[in-house]
C-alpha cells in the first residue's frame, strides 16, 4: 500500500469513528440491549498503526561477544577502520495499516476473552549518526545514513477485556493480553546491514469504547504493544556480516495501533 492511500485511510477512519459514535447517541432508546449476553460472537476490524524500536547500542562495537571470533573481528576492522563507536536512532515515524478478525467469548458480566488475528503493515527508518553505510553494501542507494526496515506482521493477539458499566449506548473497557507476531517481509536490503529475527512476543494494553448502534456494535480502541524479546540476530557466518548491525546490544519492537471494530 502506497503512502497516499495510507494517508487517506488515516483521515477516513477517525471520521467514521466519530460518525458512528454520534449515531449511537441520537436515538432516544438503548440499542442491542442483549448483545453482551451472547456466549460467542464474531466481527472484523480496521486500523492504523505506527511502529517503533527501543534501541540499546554498545559503547564500543568490539564489546559485542560475536566479534571475539578472530575472522569476524578482522573483517569488522577492515570495514570500520579505526572507529569503534557508532549510534543509531529511529527517524521519521511512518503510518501503517492494520486489518483482521474478531472472536469474542463471554466469560461473565464484566469480562470477555478476545482473539483478534490479523495483519499489520508498516515501516521503520533507522538514522545512523555521523556515519554512512559504505558503497560495498549491495542493492542499497549508497552512500546513505538511513535504512528502511519494512514489516508485514501476522498478528496473533489474545487477551481479556474488563468492561465498565454501560451508559445508554456507550460502554468503556480496558484490555490486557499478549501477542505473537511473525514478520513476512523480505528485508533483502536491510539484511545486508542489520539482521533481525522474524518473530516476536508482545505484552499488550488497550483502552476502548463500545458504541451500540441499531444493527451492530462499533468500537474504537487504542492499543500499545510492548515487544518482550531482543530482535537482534547476529549471524556468525563470515559471508553475511551485518556491517552496522553489531552496534546494537538490544533492539525491541513497539507498536501503537488505533483500531475500529465492527461486531
């Protein structure tokens, strides 16, 4: 999906949310009064996201245990020269798109079990400070001091919703859960620089508001996904040295998602 389409969705989805919530309050009576009594129901969702990394750099790149290997150490010295300290940061947060389905099981008056499998498409951009990736890196516009790492996640989140009291056609809730994500994106360019694991585990927390319309329930939710595992993958093979990836001691993923559910 190109940037123009994503920006269009960023404008359209919040407008839909405000419109639906307004409709839910225009009626003089309560809608779907027995909706929450269902033992099981289904739905789908659309959303927009931003992806981020939490970075920790080695103060000295040769503190990385991988570079204790004499062959890799010699290769690193040939690439880095006399410099041994590098830094990078996430630059220019970019919007992404999220879509998926909902399976909701009622656990009680105030609790639901939610399974919301889907896909999240997005992009991150590293900015290397004070350095340029050398011309020897294949398939990259060189020299550059930034690097894109696109992602196409298969999302498998599961969690518990605790629902507040319903007021007319509105009902707030909080959500806590966990998610497993598998990245399907082929990072052929960025893999020459930094190697990342394809899968990750996340802790998730969300706040949301259910709006009961005449024929379905519409929900707006803001969800924060906190990556738990270190995504850095340092390959030992000398043919695939991640030239400026060894600077990272730890790299974790974060996702911020605004989701609109239709159930």
